[in-house]
C-alpha cells in the first residue's frame, strides 16, 4: 500500500509548478466557460480539436519540455506532467 501513514504528504514540486498548474486550470476553466473546450474521458482518441490544440500551442504547452532551440520552453518533466494532468 502506498499510503501507510495518514500523515503522509506528497512532496512539493515548487512554486513554479504550482503557478503553472493554476494558469492551466484558469485557461481550461475559461475555455470551458466560453464553449471552446468540452472535457471528455477519451480525448486522446475522440476529442481532438485543432483550434484548441492551436490555443495550447500559443500558450507554449505543446512540447513544453522540448529545448528552446527546437521551439519548446525547456520545461521540466514535472511541468510537463502538470500540464498533462490538468
């Protein structure tokens, strides 16, 4: 069992990751509110939206972990995981 102690706390990933998570959540909430994004459980296979993908790219969240010289943001693995989780 992973959580043997009720006092177990997940490690903090840093304020940068927390701030990124908040920006992604705000972006998604605004997109849902405006009708530009509808969450679905199978979005990898059936929920593709070219317009939404362009918006993600404009935010720098597609290929976020790629090196800057290749068009990415040079983001950390935790930042990329955070974007994907949200």
